[in-house]
C-alpha cells in the first residue's frame, strides 16, 4: 500500500496577514488530513529553514499570505531545500505580488487595467495626484491592507504616518464603480465567477473579506453571457501571462452603465478560510474542500 506523503502546511508567518494565514493553514491542514495525508502544521518564523530540515516533509502546502509568503521569498527557499510546494513559483509569485509590475504584464497581454500613478505618501497627502475618485494602494501587500478610497468632492487623504511601512511609493489607481467580481483558476482552467456584495463599502476591504457579515457572495455570479465568458478568458490569460501554477484568483470591477470591465490583480495564494471565495467557487463545480487541497498538494512541484 502506497504511503501518503508527509505534508508540511506553512502558515502564520511574519506579515500583516498572519492571522488570516493561520486560519487558512488550519483549514487546509484539516482538509488534507480528511483526504488521508500526514500533516505537520508549521507556524513560519525566522527559523523556517531549520524547521523544515528537521521535519523533512515530502511536500509543502503553502498557506502563507502577504510578503514573505506569496512574493517569491518562501518559494525560493523551498527551491533551495528541494521540497516540492503548492501554488505559484518564484517568478510568478514575485510578479503577481507587485501590483504595478503585474498590471504591466497584464496590459501587455491585452487585459484591461485602470490608469494609475505612483506617488509618495507626502505627495498624496499634499494634494490630488489624480482626479478623484481613486484608490490608494500599497504596491506589494495583500488582503486590502493599507487601502484608502478617495471620492469626488473629497480632499486629499491624510495618510497615517505608519503607511510608510508599505514602501516609499504607493499606487494611486482610478476607482472603477460598479460590481465587484472574482474568478478562480485551477489547474490551468477557469472554474467560475463569484460576485461580492460588501456591507457599507464601495470596495472589498479587509473587514469585508474576513469579518463575519462583512460581505456576501453570489456564486455563480449572474452576468450577461458575453461578460461571463470574457472574465473566464481574461482570468486564464492573466494566470498564464504571469506564469501562475495551481490555483489563482483574479479580481475585477464591472461597470454595467459604461460596459467597462477592469482587471485589478491576481492572487496567487487565494484565501482558504470559511469566508473565502476559491473554495466556494470550487464547491459550485462539485469540488469538495478536501478534494481541492488534495489536488493542490498532488500538483506540488519544483521549478514552477
């Protein structure tokens, strides 16, 4: 009888998304155990290389979020340690995490993106660097950390001093009104689309994502057939253009009044909590949570 692999589930970590990652990791660990895998839960700290050499896992399920976990850093370490891992590899992870570079790659592949400028926190606070409405975003953060919305009639935002922890410059991006949509890609195929309705917000912020009652989802999203097909096609195009592997999730804004569809970003480490979108979309396609995580670990490899 063939032995199931020993899987180290990497979770927690040192980024601002630590709490979300712990929830994702525990859910994935339980799903893998349900599927019959031997699982070692690993809260990632600075000694992660030593921990992995002690555990000697056959494969790694990467359940980390944010800098250090989905930007190519942990992927590079796993390549050096020669441990097969899930999700995207070094280059795709680094590209997708950097919102500006990801948009450049997307635009070069015919994927519609919103106009943006880069500016320092001081420049943004001193006066509008773009005509409102717009969104101020860190260039390389996830889970909507550090996002500020500026609407028509608003004064220039007074950014918190600690915004500097996100880097010297921020991205100021044109706000696209309308519907919030997301599309999951799995194993190089577009799975489906979910629509997100936020409670009291015009965009999908951190609380909308992870606080109970912060949002509700309609899955599958009710869209005109041509819009649905375009989102499926664009999501797969973004996944391939950035070189993603395993699972990814592309986010969009769709303005029905102008018939404008804008790709926002691709997430190479989609959340896997009880409020997460990827498992919900997979379930719609008849893929259970344990089947989803088992499929991802079976896909684990090197040189991704």
